[in-house]
C-alpha cells in the first residue's frame, strides 16, 4: 500500500479540503462511500472516483451492479 499512500498524500496536498482515504478492499471502499451519504441532507450527492486496474474497476462495477439488481 506504499504507492497508494503516496498518491493519497499527493492528492491531499493538492486539495487540502478533500477527504482522501486509502482503503484495503473494494467492498470496504464502497461501504465507506455509501456511509458518507447517510448524513447528507437536501439531496446533495457524493461523487466517488474509482481508479486503478481493470481488476479493481471491474470488481467495483460487479458489486455495484449486483446492488442495483436488488
């Protein structure tokens, strides 16, 4: 996770107001993004950017598509 932490530090230096996190699994990352929306009022949206390998993005899409099917 060394590279991920370095990228997170760089992003935080570019935008000190951003909530930048390094999370260890796809499922945990999606759960964290969903939890962020719980306290938001007035229909505001949380934008989440998923970047990385096709394996990572494909895994995230698989989780999200199954959730939409429920």
